[in-house]
């Protein structure tokens, strides 16, 4: 009886295997060529036409936007003036209306009035409400995420050659064509990111201001900090700037321009501290990053039969990672930095002045400790004996963290502009004779993702675990005036 039962199981398994092979051959022989032909058709005809139409419409929109103010003023000048609409000469106004400043402050808190709007009403509101409103900006955290375009170009070329992994779920084909067309001219890209993790109950969350957009970061350093009359500028006591590098870390950190800029700025002041540290090796889930050929036909790692987490929900196909986002495992340091920021540990990092403290307390230390508590070294050793006790737990931790990070916007930037932007920010923060001076404490952190070529652990059910580390540079300048 057992023999017959075992035989039936083997027959069923053999039948499933044959059906899977037949289905895979059908997909590779008929479906994929059809998708490739459709992709080439759009690539050669539809996308170029669509690109030039959208470019033309964008130029018209920008032109009208720039000239709309002049057009409105000109139109008003043509209209007859109605003197009845002017205020009588003897009419006077209370600069803040019938309510005193403390009532308006209660309106902001209880009624949900936007303090930014109130401060723009007139100079009285600006002087009275401004200091109360802008005090929440005492500690400002900027997070700038950059990457070389190398991986993006490989990703996009594969997509434009073979199509998406899952044609039956949404994907952004034209935006990827446009991204590839424009991105091929640039060395780097900047990403405006955010975390979907709920930090509502995090300690100190209410007074954490995180700036992630490059345009807002530039506005902060070039406009607000350079305006000595700005109430926001006077409210700032601490600025922390984190530069996260997803791809091309070693190339950027070894750049002589960056190295010379850092060394020159640090050498100018005795109270500026520079610390460098490489994290220990850790695991991160990185699966299906083969961009050389058809991803349906990759030996031992085809997306057709993979149970990898293409999105946060298990076993749900998605084109979010490939081709839309490009990056996934590289998001892990960003997830850790958001945790670090909202737990207020990043603010404490500004006070660190010795390497031992930096090694024990940095954005990657919590994750590194969790990996080693789960037995990072043991997993490597025992996997090759056919045992991987904590592997899946490590996989779940890393994938969940990476899926928490989303891209809001991305822009391209030339190498020259990127280096000049970083130099300007570093000079503004570190040089005592520059923008921040001695009145604002500053902390500049570089955290770059470095992936090894070695795949430590592979599981055919859930994917790969890759070794990675991050290279960090911390530059702190304390405030002389408390």
C-alpha cells in the first residue's frame, strides 16, 4: 500500500513537472516573442512620437506659466477701474484683526490653521506668529539619495528589449522609455524617497522635519540659510544632512574632488570631527537582477516560477522593482536611516566625536546586530550542509524593510553639478565662516551601499541573500553658542 501511495505521488509530481515544462515552452516560444515584437513596435514608432508630443506640450505649458503673471497684469490694466472697491481713507485695520496673538496661536493648534499661511498675511502676523510656528524647525534633517545611472541603464535596456516580467499587471512603459532616453546623458540620478512605515507612535516624531527633495534641500541651503532676516533661519539650531548612495559608492568616495573638499574643510577648524567606518557584512534579499537576457529563461532563477516577494504581499506578481524602481536591496540603508531619524538617534549622532562610539551607534548598527543575533556566520557555515535555520527570517526582515521605501520622484544630474552641489552643502555646514557659522550645529553623514559579488545563500523558494556592507563618513561641527 505504501508503495502504491508513493508511486502515485511520484506520478503526480512527474505529471506536474511535465505540464510545467510544456507551459514554460509555450510561454518562451510564443508569448515572449509576441511581447518582444509589441515592445519593439512601441519603441520604434509609438514612444518617439509620444515623447516629442509631451515635450512640445511641456514647453508650451512652461512658457504659459512663466508669462501668466504678466498676462494677468496686462489684462487688468485694460479693465476700467472701479473706485467703489477702494477702501475709504479714514478706514483703519487692526494688523492682526480683533484677536490677539495668543488666540491666533490657539487657532493654529486647535483649528488646524496653517501657520505658513498666517505668517504671510502681513508683517504683524509674521513677527508674532512666526517665532511660535517656526520653532518646530529647530532641528532639520535632510536626506539626499543618489545613485549612478549604471544599474538603471541595464534595467531599462532589458525592459525595452524583452518587456516586463508580468505583462498582466500594471507597469510604466513610456515613462521608462523616457527615463532611459534622458538618463543615458547623465552620470547620476537623485531620488526623492519616503517611508510607508507608520512612525505615529515614535518618540519625538512630532518635531522631526525631514527634507528629501533635492529642490527643497537646495532652497534650504541657498535661500533660507543665506537670509539672516529669515525667522526660519533664526529658529534653526541643528541641521543633519544624510547622503545615501545606492550604486557607485566607491567611485564617488574615491573621487579626488570630494576627498580634497572634505579634507580641506575639516582642516580649517579644530572643533570639526571626521570619522570613517565600514559596517560589518550583512545580508539583504536581492533576487532577479539578471539584466543580460530574457528573465523568463534565466537558468535556475526564472521569474516564471519564483516565489520571491515582488511586492510586500506574498506570492503577488508586480513590476514595481523591475522595471519601475530599479533598486530594491539598496533601499535597506534608507529604511534604517528613517528608523534612526524618527527614533531621535540621528540627533544624538551629532554629538559623537570618537570612532568607538560611532562604530557602536550608527544607522546600520541595529540591523547589523539583528543579523548577527540571528546567526549570520552560522547561516553561511551550515547552509552548505543543507541546513538554513534562520535564513527565511533574515529574508523576511530585509524584504519588509526594503518594501517600506517608495520613490516619490527622480531627477538626473550631471557629475559636475552633483559634485558642486555636495561641495556647496559641505561648505555651508562645515565652514565656520560660511552659512551656518557657529550658531548652528551641523552633522554631515555619508552612507554608501556596497554589494559584494558573492551570493552567500540561495533558496529556490524565496530567493537570494547577498552580502553587503555600507561605507560611512561622519563629519560633526558643534554649535559654540547654546
